[in-house]
């Protein structure tokens, strides 16, 4: 072709080709006709909302297969130059994309429909996807538009109140605190009850290091039939998160930012100076009045400002798409000295090759989190201090009261103790899928994740700081690193067997190797505070105590074989079978392998002839499932082996010195294995009145068998150590989950719909024994009431016992108050009142019976509004603040007190468990509200939205303590659910203003 053009050129230059004017025009016309397919014509039009006909501003208009595009103006109008045979792609957040052929037209009218979770929607189910209509397990899906707004730094908080059965409790206002997450109740005593997190296919990736703005979808596998594909790690459910990815087309830039102000939402009502003096006078108690009026909680807290920024860039071609993002969070804590800064970066690449047969994904992320932690004992110290005492002495030193029941200055504690952590997390994941045939796809995935944590703490030897000067200054440094390597290979076969049936078969292999190692050291008695924890060798303490040094390293491996078969018949009968076999080095030699199967079936009953054509019922599917999963996440490696540890010293004659001695610190257990979770369930999904009301109802029984628990063992039977970790006992959760969405209005400029997500759950410990070992009939759980208090500092409020819910309160019952003293009931009727032992009973269940949330979304023209109320019913709470600070004797004149002490008739200092301080934990909370406005845009902007939001705006409860949403965590030996302890970092209320830009 090139030679022909050169030849023509030579002919023209040489004059060999003599053409007249008419001939020249003829040639030019022919050339234009030959290039007609490349002509660019002006195409204009308007994009409107299919539901109300209103114009949609900021819609992306892209010529398919190119990077050329435009966007609609404030009225939804657009104009673009495109070939007459081109195809335009219209897309906008919250609407389904649409492709429209130009077909020689110069004016187009395009209608976009708002995205809905239709039955054809694809849902992530683990190692693959399924259409929603074909799912026979219990799966809930959330998109980015469903998340809560405001100061939301953790994706879990963004999903609070959105998923039936998923209970997310943020009982602390500490920026570094993770929420407690439970799916279908507490499922374990020792092995952990938190769901498994899978991010972009990577198992166990840290969810707290993801910016919520980077998340595209969240799918929650709520039952064992759906989670069994994850085998020994799926006992507590699985949360699958997919981050946003690039699409072919012109580059798109998204920027979002907010500024928030946080303040303590509720705090204890303590006596001020005047009230304290009046109370002391009323109760005839003398004290050293120093004339101050100090609000000690005000002294150690502050209003805090947070800011968040996230910038994302995406785009690409047909064969290569990308999305890169960077985020920055700066969250100051309301308690002095606390806070968090987080820097995140993420790059997702998608590539195609070999005519689309080879599909590759690359996911890279990195984050740095700097956490500032405080000593929460300062809150207890602040409540102990008298309001009549000053913060500082006349010489500028901290005021404190020494003695047996010393009152320590809380400000001194916070200003002279530092506790820092720098956490680096890096993840690289590469995935490749090759279509061997149109029906057969081979996929392989490799992951490398590293995490390093640098923790340092320092306590200064400040003059006048009584707490810190005991033993001098001190420093600690702890370094920890985790290396996680994963390899997965799967083969997926999809076959349409005939016109009425389809089969999808998956087979796979996975391998994981995790190495965890660390080093720690501490020292004290430094000559200067200048180096803090950066010169540990300068302290004198380590010379006399070599145990101040320590290090460790452990490793575990997990090998798995998995399979799944999905079958559909007549588009109305569905079945899924999962099978996974796991082998783990965590467990004993006799039980390293476990098998975890599941089966689920579904029947789209609305497709049957006797219901088809119903004017009321749109669709209905009945589901039933059974599955078995395991729990190994909360167990450290090597616990099935014997450990040796330091144990005193012995005299070595050759060395003529005493040398460190070592002894066995644990018994081996070759029969140790994972906990097994067996789940039975049934459910109904439905839609009526043309989608006006949609919902699902699920019933389940979840039984945890072979619970991991440390039991006492008889040394006369050959056990060297008096206790051992073993598999004993059974725990059961039964419940009902309900999700309902009702479209109140969807007409014209208005759209209003509400979603209820609620669950009822009943927990019970069935047994705490097996055929070889048994726990005591009653296991009491100790809860610390705080440091430096009168009375008992640790109280056994809670008990574990077969036939009762986990952590049920146990103690004495009050008959009456007589002369200021507790008079307890004689519960066993033996004529002797013994509130410490024989005359005790069950006082209440700390586990809520019902947890739910109602979210309402309103749209009017360019305005959007979201409002969420969450609720908890049926739980009881122990109010330890009232127990310690609400009585008169021993508190008034000695230390701070609650305002209720002014009218209290109690002067009894006993802090034994009793029903007098057990209260209802029922509450309704305005958890989240946001109001946004989408601005008219033009020029480079595709979309601009401003908003204001609030979190934890109000709570309605009869509970007299600080906040009824106390921790539901269970830690054997130190804490139990439902105990409102004094040294809890108070929850906060946040008000934010933000903007989202797309250009």
C-alpha cells in the first residue's frame, strides 16, 4: 500500500499524470467515500432517570473501545463527536450502565435505571460467584452506597446495623480500638468468635487497614453451608470484601474528604465541688478541703478533630485497566495522649491477553498506621479524685494523695506515660485465570503479606508523680513481624447440560505458611528521660533481672483440598455441595486433618405453575442447608506440644555459680484438634407487590462441638503440668434473622425506602466435659473493677455452666437495705445467709436476645438523606460504677463520687456480686444520619456532592450507667460480656462535613 502512494507521488511530481480539475475532485471524493466509516459526526442528547424522567448530571459518556468521552451537564444534556456506527457507554454511580448504538442518529434519548439487587446480580461466594437467584445458602451483600457515613475509619463500623445476625459493638471511643464482631452469637470460649475476613480473595488480610472508600462490595456468608468452602476457618462466618477496580475508558479521578469533630457522648455524673462539700456535711464526714472545684474528667479529655482524605484514579483500555488510590486519616482521641494516623496506598490492575483467554489480576496494598495508646487507668483515677482538690500544687508539681488508698493524679499519668505503635502492612497478590476451553477455567493465585509492628512505651520519673516514681522510670520495646505466604490453584468447569439444567464444578488446592517472630526488652532506672525507649541498655534494671529480655518465633502451615458442585434445574431447583479437607500443623499428631462438608438446596417456588402469574408475589425461594466448619483462628501454633520455660535457678558445681533453670510449662496433647461448628438452617427469600416489599427470613441452629478449653489434669496420671488445653464441651446458638426492605415512595422527584435488619439469638452452654476431661461444674470469670479502690478489686460476676448462656451473671439477691447495709436473701432456706457461696443464684443474661437496625434512605431531586436507628433488647448489664461510687460510706470525703451518692442510703463497702447493680441493657440509638446534596457540575467535573453527617447522635435507655452498649467480648480469666467497668474509654459523638468529587 505504501509503495502505491509513493508511485502516485512520483507520477504527480513528474507530470506523467496530467489530471484536470474534475478528475482531482473525483479522486478526492472517492478517497472520502473510502474513509466514510471513520467520519466523526456530532451526537447530542439527554440522559434521564428512568423512574421520574429527571435529567442526570455528571453521567460518563464513553465511546466504546476508546478513551474518548464526555459527561452530561447539570440538566443531563451531552454532546460528543462519534462515528455513525459507534457504540456509546453511559455510566453513573448508583445506576446500571447502558450501551447505546449511534446507528447514524444525531440525537439520542437515554434512560438509566437505578441499580437494584435483582435476581440476576452476581454475588461473591468464595472462590467464585453465583447469581443471586441460584444461591441456596445464606449470603448478604452490601455495596458502597449502603455504608454508614461520617467518621467511619473501619469497614466494620460502616456495615453496623446493615446485616441480620451480624452484631458489631463499638463499646470504646478509642481511635485504636477494634469493634467486637459476632455473627450468630458467641461461638467459642477460647478459639475466637470473630468472622474470617477475605479481601480480594486473600484470606486473613487485615480489615482495619482498608480505607472504606476503597471498598466496592461486602458479602457476608452467614451460615455453614456458604462458609464451608473455607473449612477450618469458617466457623464464625466469612466476610468477603472486594475493593474497587478500574474500567476501560477515560481516566476518572475520585476525591473524597471530611473533617469531623468528636466529643464524649455520655460520661459519669460526678459530684462537683459544691455538691461534694454538701454531701460531706450531710454525712458528717470531715476532709481536707483545698478549695478547688476540679472536673477531673474534663481535665483529661478534650474535643477532638479528625480528618480523612482519599484520592483514587482509574481507567484503562479493553485489555488493561487500573485503579490506584491513596488515603490519609488523622484521628485525634478524646482522651489526652490518644490518637491514630493512617496512610494507605492501593493499586489494582486487570489485564487480558491471548484473545481474552488469559485474565490476570494484580493487587498491591501498603499501609502505615501510627497509634498513640493511653493508660485507661487514668479514667479510674479521675473518678477517684475529689473535686475539691487542685490539679497542681503551689510549686507546679502534680497534686496527689499518698497512702494506703492513694489517689493518683490522672493528668500526670497521661502526660508522663507514652505508648506508641507503628504498624507497617504490605500485601502483593497475583492471580491468573486461563480459559482452557469455553467451559473449563484454570486459576492460580499467589500472595505475599508482611506485617511489622514496632511498639514502645515509656514512663517518666516526674517529680510529684507518685504512680510513676515507684521503681523509677521505665521503658519497653517490642518488635514483631509476620510473614504470610499463600498459594491457591483451582479448576472451574461450567456446563449447560441441556436446555433445563446447568452444572458448575470447582476443585482446588491451597497452601499457607505463616511465620511469626518477635523480640522484646524492658528496663528501668534510667539516669535521664531524654532517650525514652530508644536506649534500653542505659537502664540499670536489666543488670539485676535478665528476664527483662525475651524473644520468640513460631510457624504454622495449612494445606487444603476443596471442591464444590452447583446444580440448577428448570431455573427453579438449586443445590450446592461443598467439601474441604484441611491439614494444620497447629494441632496434635493424631488430629492434624479435618473434613468440612456442607449441602444446601433451594426451590424457587414462585416459578411453579400454581404461583406463576400472581399479581402479588413477584418471586419466592425456599432454602435449607446443613454444614460443618472448623475454628482454628484464635489458637497459637505449637499448643499441642510441651513447652519449656525459665523456672528459678540451680547450682552448677563446675561453674561454681547459680545458673538459670528450665522446666516443662505445658503438657503435650497429641489429640488436640479444631473446634467444629455444625449448622442447620432454613430460609425464605421473597419479593411482593412488584418489588415494593422484599425480604428474607432465616432460622438456624449453630452448635459448636469439641470446644477448646484449658482443663486441670491430675499429675498422678503422668501429667507433668497441672493444666492442659483440650477439646471439651458444646455450645449452642439458635435464632431467627429477618431482613425487610420497603419502598415507601418511588415517583417523580421522590424516592424513600427503609431496610430492617434484625436477629433473635439464644445462647446456651450445653456441656463442659468429654469422656476424658471435664471443667468444674461452675467456672467463675473474674472482672477487674479497676486499680486502687476500696473493697475487692476483682469480682466474679460471671459464670460458665452447662444449661446456661455464656457469661451469665451469678451472685446474691438483696432482700432489703437496713441501716445502710445490704441484707441478702436466704436462697437455700437453711437459715444461714451466705451471699459469698451458698446463697447465690443467676442474676441475668448479658447476651442480647434481639439486635437490629432500621435504615431509611430518602432522595429528593439532588438531595439525599440517610437515617439509621440501632437497637439491642434483652441483655443485662452490671453497673460497676454505681457499685463503687454510688454509695456514701467509704466514698464521700475520701474520693470522688457519683451524684447518686447524694441520695444514697447505702454505706456498705462490700463489692460482692449482687442483683442490686444488675440493670436492663435495652436501648435505641440514633446511630447514623447524613444529609447530602449533589451539586450541578460542568467542565471537568462529573459529579460533586457535599454532605454533613453525625454518628452516635442520641441513645434512649433506662440504664443509669454511662452507655448500655458495653463490650460483648469474652476473655477467660480477665473479663466477661456485659460488665460496665470503670476504666472504659468513653464512646464519642461525631459531627462531620465532607465532599465527594469525580472528574
